[in-house]
C-alpha cells in the first residue's frame, strides 16, 4: 500500500517528544509533514563555503580539454558558467534550500596527469541568514556533469568522484574545516 504525501514518516514521532530523547527533525512538522525552516529570525552574516570534486577521464581526453580540442567547445569555460548558474539556482533544485543573495562564485580547475583528472573547486559567498554549502556543492557537481557531457562522445568511462565540502564559515556554528579534503 502506497503512503500519501503528508503522512507521518515511519519511526518518527512528532517534534513535541524531543525532551524524551527522540530526535527532533528540523524540516518536518509535528504531523510528520515536510516543511521549509523559517530563517527570518537568524542574523544576517557573511557566509562562505568551499567545495571540491574530481572528474576522472582518459589521458587523451584530458589532453584534448587542455588543448581546447573538444568538438563541443571550450569545456572549462562552459563548465564554469554552468557552475555559476547552478549556485544561483540551487534553491530551484534542492527542495529545502532557501533562495540566497549570492555575492560571489569562484571556480577553479586543475588538470592533473596522474591519474588523468580535472579537480574542481568552487567558492560561494553570500551575506544572508543561512549557509551556502549547498550552493558550493551544486556548483561543483554541475561543473563535473558539464565536463562529462561535453566529453562523453570520446570518453565513455568518465567518472565523477569525491564531491564534498572543504570549508564553511559564517553564522552561529562558526567555521567547519573538513579533515578529509586537504
């Protein structure tokens, strides 16, 4: 039997039970319905997040990217534009993300030969009430997907790996620095 949208989630009691040790979910109301958190009472602060990811590909594909010889065009320029667009539209893609007033998006690409890959790094900044981690991650993922799309005709074995948050700052939780990404 299929559950209808809006019913309680299995194994989840309502938020009123948090004092008895039951985990309180921030994006679920007391009836188990999904909701977007109200951030209007949070302070506006400078927010920044840096994310990274890797696209593994054949050495020949990497060389063609480097020499701007991919038939679809300048891979890294298109990937950069797509990443900026993704950061600006994250709230349209991820249901619980708030629309933010992004003040800056920076992308960098490192082409490395061993193993052949493109390392992607995105930095997103905003002065807002909530963080920009999802925007940085969306930028990296979209840049990687764009590289895949532009090169798939000559390299069917492309792999997108290791997308993650490197650093975030701003807000009451302060600075987070990943110990996985160096």
